[in-house]
């Protein structure tokens, strides 16, 4: 009986990233680099930020405004109240 083993783990990519570069920064350069990361909103992904800066690709900064989030939440609640009214009226129309 021949059995084939299933491959476990991450799927392999067609173009793996195997080339690695290392560089050192001074204290002032490090502070400037962290400020640039914060302004771009990419604090969690430094490698993507560096690649986009090196090759001149544009990156989009998405900022969240807490007041807008609250406003959208209230609009959603308002919409759901209308939806409940519509759902409650359907059985009345059937009578």
C-alpha cells in the first residue's frame, strides 16, 4: 500500500523573497525613521514600508477618526431599527 504524504505548513510561493539586506542607523536616523513609519501608518510592517520607499511605490495612509466611528455606529443602529420595523410589519401585511 503506497501512501502519499500531504504537505503540511505554508504553501510555497512562486517568487520567494530570499535576498536580505542589513543596515545600521544612528540615533537621529532611527528617530526620523520611526517618525516616517508613524506618519505612514505602517508601524507594524517595517519591511513593506522600506520596500515601498526604496522603489517609489505609493502607499496609502488610512487614519481613523474616533468621532466618525461613533457616527457610523449610530447610523448603523438607526438603520437596524428601521429594519426591525420592516421585519415586524411583514406578518401584519400577510393578514
